[in-house]
């Protein structure tokens, strides 16, 4: 079992858009295994490959006891209806802030074997899908904050 260390804000890999996965091979299988094993801990809803230092478009999730993964995800649907709840990130430990996200999201990509896969959900699942795809695009949830929530989060980040 391999639980990988989490990269934290300030690490350039978190701000670099991840490359598409080109080969569905043993190396990818090992990466997905590490992502799944690393996300399988209490309090972890999702984990993108850049968060463990790998610049590839892959993530794992752990929502309501269901653990899975996706490779080369693309958001294909976002509801106009939004949710505004506290969001945190393993790469920004200790900081939670109200973050607006679509209430429903659908993402398409592939599984570890290259088979087409679609994930969708509402609430926490929708939030996790959007959050993880943001990581693959080199974005953190902090980038989505506005107004006082952004000021408070950035102040807390500087104080760490």
C-alpha cells in the first residue's frame, strides 16, 4: 500500500496544467493505485495527480464511501443552480472558505484501462468533480473565492 505525501500550496506542480495521459499502461495503473490508496482516508473527498507531484490528468475520489478514479476528465455539464458551502483542500491544509460551485456536474473521461467513463453527481460529488478538474488545470479553490472570503483565506494562508 502506497500513501503518497500531499504537495502543498507554493509547490509549482499545483499551478501547472497537467498533461493528458497518453499511455494506459503499468505506470498509469501504479499512479491510479497510489491515488486511490492515498484518498482512502477519513476526511478526503478527492485527490488529483498534481497533488502527489505527478503532472498528469488523473484524479481519485472518495464520496460517501464510494472510491473511484478518472483519467483525462472533461467537464461536460454544469447546472446553472449553484451551491455555496465551505470547501477545503488537502494542498491548502487548515483553510476552509465558502466556495460557489455548480450544484450538479458531469465529467467524462476514461478508467485506468482506457474504457470511457462518465461520472456525475450533485452536492459533494459535484463539488469534488469540479475541484479535482480545477487541480488538473493548475487552479486551487482559493482562485474561486471573492470578496471577504478571499481576503480572509489569503490572510490565513499568509499567517501559516
